[in-house]
C-alpha cells in the first residue's frame, strides 16, 4: 500500500471549502484513496461527509493511502494539494 504523510496547509484545516477542493481532487484522481489522521481510522477521501468528520486542523498530519495500481502519482498530487493549501489539483508535481 502506498501512502503519503503530509501536514494540512490550509490554515482553516479540512473544513468546508478546502474539504470540497480535496474531495473533488480525490475523486478526479481516478484511484480509490483513503485519508485519516496519523493516529486515526482512515476514511474514503471521495466522501465529503467522511473528510469533514475527520476534523483535520491546519498544520495537523494526515495520511493519504491507496493500494490501487498507479496510485503513487495520484497520492503525490493530492499530498501537494493538501500540503500547500492549493485551490486545485496540480497537473504535475
């Protein structure tokens, strides 16, 4: 299983707008991805309610993971999105 550990770059954490941006990006990645707090249970990254339920704060470490083929590139892009608090999924890393 591939995974990336990253600190949330959005000051407000994964709430409302940042969560929406992340969920759209996770869905667009084309691979099943989970997201969870470093010490918590992972949830489906394509579910808005699941992502909001994490209550991930700005600066807090999260873990992105996937066991799908070709997931490394998708995880790299999602990790960059989260770490830098970007407004959209980067095309290249």
